[in-house]
C-alpha cells in the first residue's frame, strides 16, 4: 500500500505495466467501431487520455465481434460532456457519460481509483461505497479479471496490459485480479461472472480463481435480488446457458440461485426438459433471433409447478384451482431469491395456465384457446413438453396442424365433446302471491 502511494505521488508507472505493439497482437485501429474511435480522438485532441477498454478489447483479441464499445479516460464527466453534441451524464453512485454518435452509444467512464483496503465494507467484506476517481493503474486494479483489464490505444494501436491479461488470453485462462477470496467478498456477483465468462469465451478457470467459490457461495444470499436477477438473465441469455449451468454445478454455485433447480435436474424427465429449453435458447441467441426471458424462466420452473400441481390434485383440489395455487407457491419461493419482474411472472402464468387448455380439442374450447393472447408462446411450450416426452407427440402435432388449417379443416379436426354436460337447473316457480285479507 505504501509503495502504491509513493508511485502515485511521484507519477511513476505501474510495475506490471506492459505496452503490447500491434506487431504482437495484430489488432488494427479499424477493428474498433468508428464511433468509439471518434470519441477517443476528440478526448485526445482536448488534452485527455482515452482508451477502448474491457470486454470489447478482450473479444476482439479472441476474434469475437463485440456487442458494444466502452471508453475509459482521465477526463471527468463534466469535462467530457461539452466535447460532444449529443452526450448525457448518467448514474448516481458513479457518474458516466453516454455519447451518442449516429446509432451508436459509447459509454465513457472516468478512471476509478478507490483503494479496496480503505473502501467502506460490510461485516462480510462486501464493498458498499468506493466510487472515486483515480489513475489508469488503479482503474485496472479495480477490474474483476485480467482479460477485462486491457486498454486499447487507438492512436498508437498498442494494448496496455497491467495484469497479464494478454498472456492469460493466450493460455485460455480466466484469472481474477488480486486475492480471489477478497475480491469475491467485495462483490459476490464476481463468482457468477467468472462462470459466465468462462463458459461464453471457452476459457478455463484458473485454479486459484476457482478454489474459493464453493465455500463462499453463501455470500450470494446477501446480493440484492434485483441485481442477482440481472446477472442470472445475462448468464441464461449468453448463448451458452447450458455450459453455464453445468459450470455452476461444477463449482458449487448453483444451489439457491434458481430455487429447487437441483431437484429438477435430478429428475430424468425434468432434466431432459430443461436441457432442451436451454439448448433451444442458446441456438436462438447465437442465431441472433429474439428470446423471451419469460419463456425461459417458465421452462426452468415448470417442473416445480407441475409437481406442486399434481400434489394438490392428489389432496383433492380441483385441477384449475390446484394449478393456480401451485403457480403462486413456486413464484413466491422464487421471489425470495430472484426479483423476477411482474411483467415476466404474468406472462409465465399465462403460459403455464394454457397447458391444461390444450387438452380440450372439441367445440368452442379449441377456438378460444387459439384466440388467447399468449397462444403462440404457450404452443411453443407445449412443443417443448412433447419433445421431452412429457406429453404425447400427437397432441402437439394436432395443435400444429389446427392453427395452420383453414376453417373447414379445423371444423373437421374437432374431436367429439366428451366432457360431462352441466345440468341446467330448473327455475323454481314462485308460488302465487296470496292477497292480504281486507281490514274489517
């Protein structure tokens, strides 16, 4: 700590600083987006330093097209904003600048530099408040993994590497910066990020990075549910959800993230259903097709709903009432850990609630099901159930044909209505009114 203070006061470079020329990394400035390049140029011309940083540099070096580009600079937000025609200062805990150029939004952050040794923490070591400005070296030390602490200088085409991230990329290793136990205690979500990035990038977790995860997994209980939901959503929609969940189980981090998920995966039918759901999700994400988070969470929790539903039916509850209560039970359990939004849970309930309606293929019931707002999503859910062997394939094939058929074909496809008819109650006739006797 004293050595860092002395080097900072004297303006000396970090001991680990390495500037890697283009001849060694092969990344030309044309590889970064024109908008990011312009932001860096404008900042440099104004007398500031500016680098493309983090995931974009990492992905480019791995041959992956980045989803977005972030810029880090020594300029303060109030110095950045006037340099651009369309720029907004955002954030409360730590201010950032969103620079809008054409259809691109470039996030510009000022180097952050609070010392983890002096930052405000709770009794478990989780950092509560440490948002102050600092130097580039301090900014690099704050980042979670070595492969995310790479800075690309578009002017010189050099990669600035403070923590051996380039070497780790070549070795296909994901390594946390600093002491893993300390860094995980500062922010337990880093354990989830480690699993997600390793699966997404095809990297191996460094032994020291992996070792403490199982014992520190209980720290996830102290992560705010809304933040945990966001991280789980990133993991499940990463395009590598299957690999991520396998990795979660391997490192001992899966328990409690999706309550009762272990029970699901221990059931042969449930495991096949979840595996198919994740595989389809990964396929859609990698193909650039839209994915519904509500559908995915509905699939992950379906077998818990199914088990609770059947248990209630066994206890004598009417089927539809039992399903409603089962959905409440599972979603209430889930809400204790993940803050799934009401909008998503409403859609999940509609998808689940449609499943028994697919059994009705006679008369107006089939037409009413077809007109339901969530019919298409619910049908896709039925198709997933059929593919896993949970319901007959014939049921899914009937609905696939019925929804695409013309009016005459649909009418011919309807099955006889075998449901017991409700007996109409005969209205009891009121006895004729007896006139009141006349007063004497």
